């Protein structure tokens, strides 16, 4: 692995359920040390201010958190009942390894599931709801989970999944690409501009609690007061059996033309398309009828912020593992650097 793979591995293997993103924030701070002034808003969102020229404020925002769970209660038999943090589908949760983060340390468990031998035909067709599931941490009737493991309601839970470079070395398998890849896009773009002249101030931002309502985007945008914003996230790849759409791994950056939280600024969209054409970067376009990105809060800041969502396609998001193509990440960084160089005061004023 090269240095970039190592940085990406460190990001995705860090634990950061919504509301518990501190470990990931520290990785961002180490990577961007010396690039710009680092601060945080009062919810915990990370901000690195990279000064260039006297022009507008450009906000590049990924989100720190990953979909996870939270301890709801512990049964008298020692099984852990839990709540989802973010959007999960019951089919991908059963039988999976999870890590419960307690004040005494990590506790590994598995989501209980019935053997197929004992399932009735009607049960096989059902999707089990998370409220009906439990985590088995290896408790027995004579072993006190609450006292010995100190598992408490409110403890965060994250998938137990490691970074893996696949047989095709461009493809990387890991938990939390949604949305550590957006954090990496913001960080690497800012670092790439360290010795480069640009006509603006760039804010590499990593927000908290996106998966539970775009919360950190609202507070960090209030702190930054950007003149133009880019929400950096994953998009959904549709290059697997049973899916509909042209978005694919290796096809280049995904531009969101619509989602349930925002519609991009038309002139900014045109600028992105024009810049990609000039730099010979192939684009893909995505519309998301359910769900949104941090653009949904950023574009509503103050009197309004010209904003757009740009993503890296990923397979199997909101599960224990997903897959991205590193070439998409690299081309998106190249596009963002080119865009930042063009966003002088006159260009940004013409977006409105």
C-alpha cells in the first residue's frame, strides 16, 4: 500500500458512529497539520481553514460519521437490544459482527439469527425489523453483562470490518466509505493546494451526525459562512445485478442533479461540467429520490449558498462493507482542485 491507501485505511477502520466521531476527527487533524488553521464547531464538526487569495469562502464538506447502532437495553439474560443510527435494511444486519464501544473498552458481539433449518416458509419471506433483533456478546446465565462488561444504554455500536484491497488493486472494500471518502476528498484537496496559488479561502470540513439528519452540516456552515459549497459524499453504483442505472465504479465522479434535500445551483452545475470537460474528466450524473447529503443544510445557510453534491460511486452502502474504485477518488480530487482554482470573487458572484 502507498501513503494514500494507508490514509484511507486509517479513516475507514476508525470508529465513528453518529455523535461519536472524535477518533475520525483526530485522523483528519493529523493529516492536515500544517495545511491550515484547525478548529471545530460546538457539535464537533472538523474545520481546516486553508487561506489563499482574498476571494470567497469555499466549503468542501464530507461527513465523519458512519451508519451504526446504539445500545437500547440489556435483557436479564445478557442479550443487547439496539437502535439503528442511520438507514439500515434488516436483511444486511442479521448474523453480522459488531463492536460495542463501552467506557471500559470494545466488546465484540454478533447479531443473532435463526439457522435456516428452523425457518418456516413464511419466515423466509419476511424482513426482520431491527427492534426484533439482539446482539449476542457471549453471555451466559451466570455472567453479568452490565457489571462485568459495563454495557450501558447509549453506548455506540459499529460494524466489525477491516479495509481490504481486492484482487483488482483499484477496488477497495471496507466499512464506512460512506462517508470517510468524502472526508478524504476534502482533506486531500486542501493538502494538494498547500503550495498552490488559489484566489479564495478553502475550508476542508468534516461534519458530524449527517446520517441522523445532516446536523453537523448546519452548525459547521453557520461557523464558516461559505460563499459556495460542495458536499462530498458517496453515490450509489448501479453496476451490479438487479440494479437500474448507468453509474459504475471507475466511471468518474458522480454529480448529484437532484436529491430529497437539495437541488444544485444551476450555474455551479454548469461550471462543474465545463471544468470537467477542460480537464478531460469523465462525469457521471445521479438523482436520489430518497435521502440527501450535507448540501441540504449548507445551501440554506444565511441568505443561501450556491451548492452542489459531488460523490464517488460505491457498491453496497449502508451495510457492513462497501466497495469503491480509487481511480474515482483520484479524478474527483483532480476536479475539485481545478474548481477551487477557478472560484474567484467574480465567478462566485455570477453564480447567483
